[in-house]
């Protein structure tokens, strides 16, 4: 029987799939519109926002698994503190950057806050 704790390993990947699906749905409902200029473009997805959001979230998921699930099991607390510190700084930077961005990058920041 598999311990319930082992299912927690899949939680970040399943959450990532959900966030990517929401990013795609937001991109379909609000695609990039090059006709919008200046302040009228605020709150709408910019060109390349979907690929940027999926790429960054994939890299972040890989970093989470690389730091917290290594092949050699050493002291987990040190790696967890490093991962937490790095992700807090990265999350704050992304939260500041979403001020005028569209829904895709907002979902990316939400992904970082949840992770």
C-alpha cells in the first residue's frame, strides 16, 4: 500500500497542470490585441504572455523538484530553506511586475504564491 505522504509528491505537478489549463483558457478568452495602445492595453494579455507564463512555471516546477526531491537524500531542511527563500524573493518580484499585465501573468504570480 502506498503511503498518503507519497501522493504529496504529485501535488505541485497537478497544480501546475491546473494553472497551465487556466492560462490557456485566459489566453483564449483574451488574446493579445496589437491594436490596443497605451493605457487601453492595461489588464490585457501581451504578445507572448502564454508562452512566457508556461515556460517560467515549467522552470519553477523543475527547480522545486530538483531542490526538494534529489537523488541523494541528505538534510532536507537546508534545501527547503533555500527553496523557500528563493521562491519568496521571486514571488515578490513577479507580484510587483503584474500591475498592468493580463490574466496569464496574474495566474503565474498566483501559482508562485500557492507553491
